[in-house]
């Protein structure tokens, strides 16, 4: 059912004097994310826009302050955002093998009151969407995670999460592409390379792609 | 490719940087590039280069370099007391080196990062359109890593001698790195702050923590309280002041994470980012709320200072 226009109103927030954040909504929602990706790609074609990056339900726009102002670009974004988005091209489907032996599996199992086996069954069930690519090179925010697996982030983030860790937090899941600090729950690991430094773009996943995990045997 | 400088001592952290790879943020790759972009541009223009050419960024302690052949250089940014064969040298000016000349630094006087541009522009691995060193990925610049003793630096161009006239950025147009206030505009999530924290954000004094790096400047100050509710992750920019649950803000710098979900309570304006890049651990700062018009005025002042160099 189409939403009334009033809900679709875009809010424009300055990010300093050379960027802005256009917020389309506050829900983790595939339709909102599709609009954000569409808006970002339309904005990248403008001469006064240097870069536009889609978030879950927002677009961060870097603009050339010598060619436009916050007000006039903001007004243009509001006009663009109410246009009916083009039918999105279905993203590529990636099938990712996971060994479900993450260090947090026992704790996650306790907190959710589910057996590791049930957790694996739930985690491998959906085809996840790549909502956005970012944070560190190769990282992609995937979701929505089944409600049964929803947990808040760890109270104390780890200073070093090993590369390849498959993790969950909130209604999201993802794979750490390199060793970085992180506060998500580690339920497994994958050997698939997500950061591809010699490719352009240098990452396997792109916003709008789809990802299906399957349980691999212990290596 | 011409070998022009030999590294005797790399200093604390010296990397090759240009103006970064802004196009890569959509793929999750930090934009990178010089922390103090005004100083990098000025150094390049003084050395007869394009503003975006690759130069050296030296952090907190300068390197020791020896000229392999005659060359022209310019040193800008933080004042580490540059010396040529032991003799003090002016900053923000063109310097000529003869083969065998030794460039050293006496010690840090003000600022955190000094820039050394070399006539012809430094060579280095170009990755995603930039020669900037990305320390996180080990790509770009000098084999993706900071300089080490024994490294040989080359220029892209063969031009090694330079112009008859000596160039200088007049003192009145140089940035004031002793200024403790960073001009900033309120961020998208400033309303999440408790009223008292909102006042503190634009009045309290913050101290730069030693854990600060090219990714972000970690600040210590009065704990800022914000509504805890998590945000949907979104694209971040350099200059954004992120507020994690600890209540201690992080000012995102050149190698910042490209997306995140913490509230952004303020964003430092482009004209104050060179000053932010020169903050050293232990330095104090305040955020001063400015309007878009004031931010524009400051930005234009920096542009015209650089234009005074291009026009020479």
C-alpha cells in the first residue's frame, strides 16, 4: 500500500558546510533503502555533487560549495525524493559458506534460549539484503535478521575481531572483512574475501545485492 | 621517475599523502589524504606542483632526509623547526637543495603535522585514483606503509631545479595553529543531547587524547549525555563529531570509517579542519557554533590565500 506523501518527507541536515544528510525515514525497511540507493545514484549525476552515499534510509551528500548552497541542493533533493523510484535492478545473489563455531555462540545460545542448531537454521533461512556498504573496506550491513535472533550489541566491544568473523547485532548481520574493533556477536566465520584491493570497486558486496548463508562443514 | 630524497630517519610517522580518494567512500574505503589540506596545497604550490600532488605528511616528529640530487622543496603545516645542514630554514617558502644537503628538524614547536612537497611531485602507488597511503589497507603511497630508514623517494616529473624566484606565503595568510576554537555547525542528532550537554558541547573545553590518529581525534571532556536509542547506520564525513555511549566525542578525520550509527552532534566546518589536523595529544579545544555564512567566509579566506600562490 503506498504511503501518504506526508510520511515520505525528506529532512535535510547540514554536515558542516560541504556535506548534508538527507533522511528518508527511520525504519529498517527494504523499500526505504531502495529509495535511498536510487536517490544517491540520481544525485551522483549532478555537477554540484561530489559524492552521494546511501545509508539504510538516508543519503549523505558531499557537494561543491562553490557550485551550490545547502538550501538550493536541499530543495533539489526534496524534489527528486518524491519522484517514483525506477524499478530497482535486482542485486546479484552471493552464496556464502559459514562455519558456525563463533566464540560467542554459547553466550548467544543462552541469551536467546535457542540451541546452536536452531541459531544456524534461523541465520541461514533468509536471503539478506545488502543495505549499505561501509564502516571499513569490504564491510556490508546485511538484514533484516530474523526477529528470533535479535540481540543488542555487546556491552563492551572487542578491540580485535578476527577477519572473516560472521556476526549479528540488532536486526543486522555481517562479515568482518579485516581485523578491526567490533561490538557484534560472533557466531561463525567465512573464508570468502570481501575486500578486494585490486578491484574497482574494491568490495565483493554492493548496496542492493542479496546474500544467502549456508552452513559449511568444519574445516 | 627520478630518485630525489633518501630517508635517514623516518621520524615518528611519515607517509605519502595527496588529497585522497573521495570517490572510494561509496565502497567503504576511507577518503584518506592529507589531514591538513591547506598546508598540503600550499606546500605543493610553493614547490611548483599541482595542489593535489603527493607530498610527505610527518607526524609529531620530523624525518631526516638527504637530497640525492638538486631539488626544490617547500615545508608547511606544523612548525618542527626545519633545518638544512643544521641551519634554520623558513617555512611556507620555496627552498632549494643541492645534492647531499641534509634536511632535519630541531623539534616540535606548534602543530602536529608538517608537510614536505618536492618539485615534480612524489611518486608512489596510485590506488583508487590517489597516491595517499592507506595504513588500514596497506595500499597506496610508499608500498602502503609509513617511511623507513633507507627508503628512496622518487618524483613523478623529472623537473628537479626550480624557478628563479623564491615563493612565500605571506605570514598574514598562514593558518593560526594556536587558535583553540574549531568552528562547527550543529549536527543532525544534536537534539538527542540533554539540554545541559548541548550547552557544554559549544562551551566546554575538550582535551585531545593520546589514542587519536588519522582516523579520528578522540576527545576528553565533560561526559555528554544523549538519548541511547540506536540509529540506522548512515554515511559519515570528515569533521563529524560522533558521540559514542561513553559520552566522549570523536572528531572524525581523513581516514574515518565511512559509515556508522552513533549520533553526530556537530560537524567542524571545512575551514577549521586544517586547524583540527594540527591538534596534538594533550592540546585543548572548544567548538564554536557558526552559521553557514560564517563557514563560507572562512572557506573563501583560505581559497584566496591559496589563490595568492597560484597567481605568482
